[in-house]
């Protein structure tokens, strides 16, 4: 039984609103690990959700992780493994004894086992597969034959189904007597004699209806069937778009082969959002706080190289106006302002466009309207800041002409920023290039080159 004082300490120190462990609790856990006090460690971990334990393991040092896993030993749960990020999970699996690893994965749903196996080497995969029952192993191996990032990899094979002619009474009697039900499920899937899904019935409807009511009469209004080869990103979109809780997965003959639930679909959606953010920042789609120095360097170096090339291109434009700059030193002072404003405006439009493409909100039907809106926004913002910079140019350098030049350059660059920020990701998406991956470099190059060329070109015309 858990020690009451430890439970009280957890309740007092757990930061509820932030859903994160308090430093005192974490310190107490690490102290137990350091002193080898397994009883205290187990008692401290008992109130924690698997996701919180996973977060803790991702935040502590590798040496502490290893000591924790070895001390926690038999208590290690498969749910913890499923919550860990890929790199940390691989590391921790090497610390677990084969029999403990086997026991940890035995109680997982098939989709969690597949997710676990995808990122492991063959010897580790074999060890986990050997721990499964023959039927479970066959189901997992079948899921692994489907394409990566497909519904077949995402689905769980455990499905609660019923013939379409059943009544509520039949369903209730079946659910009460069946011993091999999934740990969590939301629907009973109705199927015809050929195992084709024909509808979903929620557990709530079953429990609130009379026994003689036919299940086919209380099916959900919205019923979506997911092809087993469908991209998981499209699956996540369907769940978000149609507010699905679960959806059956079918093979090429439209036969029921599995089920996808909302938690897995939302995990994919979360991963998609995270990848987009990381790609836009040019730090690699798999970056995490647990990466080593060399891994982080390897992920970021190529994109810094791309940025260097674009910076050299922008510098080449500046070199074309070397004589103009030498005559008017003020131009060198004001150039970064024009480029920076254009870059920031372009990033704003780019972020909105990339997100809209990912959520399928930006399509051929509205693309020109969105581009026109971003260009107009750029023009209006450009005029506002043109007025401000025109005054700055006059007051700072005493030159009304310089004020006009930077004002006009500001308008031009912010208009181009709105156009490039929306147009570049749309074009890249059309030619099959991930807009989140490559748009940033192109948009930055366009705003820098146009900003410098417009400002210095206008200066050359009006100031010389």
C-alpha cells in the first residue's frame, strides 16, 4: 500500500494547473533513485500518469534515466514506453531486461505495439514479438506490412463488432459476457455478413435504449470508413473535420480490419503541427530537447548553409549599389530596416499559408482571394510604416528625398512579402515539395533581394 505521507506530498507539490511535476517531487524521486530506495520510488511513481513519467524521463540526465529504469524494474509499464519520444524510447528499451520488456508490451493495444516496433532494430523487434501471443503477434506483423504513415499502421486490430440485425439486448449480453474486449472503446461497429461496416453505435445509445431496439436504428448520423492505405495525415484531418471519436478501417475489399480512435488521430495531428513548426524554423522535423550536440548540429547545419547562400545572394544585390552607398552612408543605416520589415511580414503570411495548406483550408477555390488579401494587407501596412519611416528619414538625416525613398521601398517590400509569403508555399505544394520545409528560405531570399534592390535602386535614381 502506498505510504500516506508520500501521497500527501505528491498532492501538495503537484502543479495541477500546469500538469507538470513540481521540482520538489522530482527531487524526491531522484533522491530515491540515487540511494537505491526502490520502495520509496515505487510509492512516489504510483500516483503518476504514464505521460507524466515519460515527461520526467525525457527531462532528466541519461545516467539518471538508466538508474531509474534499472531500479523501477518490474513496475515499468508499457504505457510509459508508448508515451516516450522516439529517441528516449530506444535508449530506455536497451536498459530493460527482455522479460520485463516483454511483460510491459503484453498489455498494450496492437496499435501501440506497432508504434513501438516501427522505430526499433530487428533484434529488439524480435524480442517484443516473441513476447506476444500467437494471435496478437500475427495481428501486429500484419499491421507492419502496411505502408509507413498509413491507417494500417495507425489502427488497432481489437474491434468490437456486431451483426447488423442485432438488438440492443443482444449487444448488452455480448458485451457483458465477452472476455476479450479492448481496454477502451467508444463504438460497436455494425457489419453485414461479408464483414463490411455499415454503421457505428455509441455505447451511450446502447445503454440508454430499450433491449428490443434494433442497433441499425440508433447508428451515428456521421459514419466514415477509413481505407487501410490512407495517409495518416488525411486520417487525422478526417477526425478533426468531422468530429469523429472512432472510425473503422477497411481493406481493399471493404472488409473491417481494424479501428482508429481519436487519441491516435489527435497524436498524428499534434505530430503534424510540431513538424511544421520545426521545418519552418529549419531545425529538422525530428528535433527534440533530448538530442545530443552532434545530432542537433547535424539537423541544423544544412539549413544554416541554405541561409548562407541566400544571404550571399542578398549581399550581391548590395554590391551592385556600392557606389550609391559610398555617397550616402545613411543608406547603410536604413537598409536593415527595410529588409527586416519585409522578412517579418513575409514570415507572417508564410505561417498562415503553410498552416492553411496543412489543414486543407487553402485550396484552388480560394487561393487567389487569399493572395489578394495578403497583398492588400502588405500594401496597407507598408503605407503605415512608410509614413513613419518617411518622417524618421527627414528628422534623422534632414533629407526629405531620403524619407520618400525609404517610404516607397517599404511599401514595395511589404507588398512583395505578402505575395511571396502566400504564393511560394502554394507553388511548392503544387509541384510536390513540402511547403513547410522549403518556403522559409525562398521567402527570406525574395524579401531581402527585393528590399535591398528597391531601396538602393530608388536611392540611386532620386539621390544621385
